[in-house]
C-alpha cells in the first residue's frame, strides 16, 4: 500500500492505539507542570523530588514500546558518558 492509495474505511488499521488516557499520562502532565512551579529546579530538593517521581513512574508504568535501535544506542551512549564522571582521575 502506498501513500497515494485511497483509504479503505472497512479495513482495520494494524496499529492499536489506545485513545483513553492512562493514569501514567496524568502523572507525566503533573511532573511537567510541577517543574516550573518548583522554581525551575534550582534547589537540590526540587530536582531530587522530580527525579525520584520520574524514576518511580518508570518503575510503576514502564514504556510498552521501544523508540528503536538508534535512539536506544544514543541514550545508552549518553548514560555511559555521564558515568565517566565517576571514574577516578588517576
């Protein structure tokens, strides 16, 4: 099927998109709204509370799909680069 084919309304789409909002969606919205309220995370406790809430969200409601191979490799490389800061200097 190409982009120029006509849409057949009787054919079901292969992708199943759940259009109902999950509770995790509201938690993500709350975290997004909470960051500027906490002063842009300039205080250590504010940054730690947002990081803890985000980590807890990933533990409670992990993502169902992956972004793909290239973004996953890029994120692993960024995490490895951040962990280099903990290596001893000598």
